[in-house]
């Protein structure tokens, strides 16, 4: 933006009584970090950024700092956090936090050059790769969140039943506030309902450009937390909020379009085109490495259980909610543009930019090399015995740190998407989390993550 446009932006924010702007990014644990500048300091921040330590790339889920990654092995170093401002709508005044606005941030080296640990840039590269291949990517998300009464201990805010009007009635005031504030904050919601889990609600983010979706998701989190706080509640997006509960997923929906039409839709089996079959096959082929990024935490591993619609096994199905990859096909009612693929094994402990980057890369790789797609499975494979799953080529996705770490490091695609520096930092964070959890019981691990998200 030129100087005149920046001046107009500041004047517009001042007219909304904004006094501070939060520049936010998401770390390798899915936690939103931020720096706030006074409104008068926004022009300087746009030009030169604000300083942040390089150590944020090796923060773990408990705010510990690991120096196990060789590239960031000391507390020395600084980078610049630049607001991503490409128009007046980039900086949003937040309805639930009067006087403050929000803008996504990009991390760059001290001299302004690209920094290899910047997660946003990783996704931007994959969106550009899709464009080079002739595709536009669309992405949407279902966000599950648990509402608790205020306090450190978990105390469910509604009594159920699941999916019921009564459940929403128990938290009517916060739901009303949430819908008003989401609209004011520019978050387009497809629907909101009481979910299956205890005191859980779900809201869906309408499909859009992948980078825009991630920015919207981060902004939506702030809106949810603020609305809950305004009514004496706490919100938790953590993968698990109780040891026995269903946990929170952030189901990720993606599709490709070409020449303005959904490129996954076709006249082949299950309504898929050749592109659609390759895209789904690429995701299935890379699934163990993908979920190490899209559901990476100790909480994610606890959530990944059969029977909880959490994607416990590596298979795909048509509208099969127990499948890790669920094909949502076009229909006579929804039309040919509806075809998309849902990834179940995705949650709030993932960095959303990295999660979408590995998904897009895997799907594009499957399209490029015509990866073969096996037949869908329409049953709950968790009810099968080991021999039947083995015969069908279905394996459980990782439930231990050691397994997930091996898949993360063993995936050439994930290594290529993240690059050696970011991958090293990401693995160091996962190792630090696992070391923290060692010797602790499940309840301690769950409690340690409950209010981090």
C-alpha cells in the first residue's frame, strides 16, 4: 500500500475507535501468537514490521523453548513480523474486542528477505503451484469448540442432547453474540449447531481461497473466545478437552476448480473425474505424513480413536464419516460444484497454513502422476478384525509419537513442502511435547492443552 492508502486505512480504523492493532501469526503448535501496536504505529509496522524472536519457531505446546533444532539452537536472533495489508479489509476491527483490530502477519528475515520458518509462505507456494498446474483451490472448514463455565476446571456449559435445539438454548446468549460478531468480523459461516461432544458446538467456514480461509479461521477463533468471555464462559478448541470425550476436530474440506468449474466432478465412478480420482488418491497415498502435520499434537494422538469420527484408519469412503478421507460428491440438489474431499484427522493443534499446504501438495501430486484410487469402503473398519483390515490394505493411523515422527520424517512430500529448516523446527516441537508428556497420565496431558486453544 502507498502512503496515501495507509493513511486512509488508519483514518478508517480511527473512525471505528480502534486504538490498537494486533498482528497475529500461528506457530508450529497451532497456537495464535501476536504483537499489538498502537494505531499510530501501524504505518511504521507496515513499512518495517515489528521485532520478534526467532525462538517462536521452536516454542512447544506448553510455552517451553526447545533448542534441539540445529538451525535455531541459541536464544540469539530476531526477525520482523510484517502485517499482511493488501487492502482496507485486511485489517479488521474486532466486534468482541472493542478498540482493537486484527491483521495477519508474515515473518521475514531482519533484512526483509524470506524467512524459511514462515508458515504462511509455505501455503502461498502451494497455491501458486496449483495455479501453475491450471487449478484454483477452494477450502472450507468445520470448527468444533467446547464451551465451559468460567474457571480453570472444565464445567460443561450446555446439557445436550447432541445436535438439539435445547443444547443451543442453554447457551443462546453466547450463540446470538457469536453470530452477530462473526458477521461483523467478516467471517462467513455456513451453519452453526450443537455437536455430538459434551457442551460442543460446531460452526462451518464457507469455502474460499486457502490463504484467506486460514486468515479467516484465525480471526474466527478470536471472535469465539471473545463472545464466550462476554457471557462468562470459556471456549476450548483443543483436540481433547476431557479424557473420555469426543474431542474437537477441525475437518478440512478442499476441492480443485479449472476454468471456473469443479475439476473433481466427472462421469467416472462415484461422480469423480480423472482429476478427482488422482486428487483423492494422492491424499490417500500421503495420509500418514499428512496427518502428522494436520493433527500433530499429543492431544491429536489421544483423539484418534475408532468410533469417534476422528479418522483413526487410513481409508476413504463416500459420505463415510468414520473414514479419514470422506468424499462429499455432487448431487442433483447440490449441483456439480459441490464435490469436495473432507479430511477428518485435522484439529486446532495444526498450523492451518501448513495443514492446507501439505493437503494441496499431496492432492496435486496424485493428479500429476495419475495415482491409482482403490475402491471406497462404506463400513466402519474399526469393527473389523486385524486380518480383514490387513486384507483390505487398511492400516491404523499413528497413535504414538514415535510412529507419527517416523511418518513425518519419512514423507518425501512433507519434507519438500516444509523445507529442511521448518521441518526441523516442527519435529523439534513435537519431540519437546512428547518429552513433556512422558510419565504423565492422560488426564494431565489433556488438562495441559485444554486452554491453550
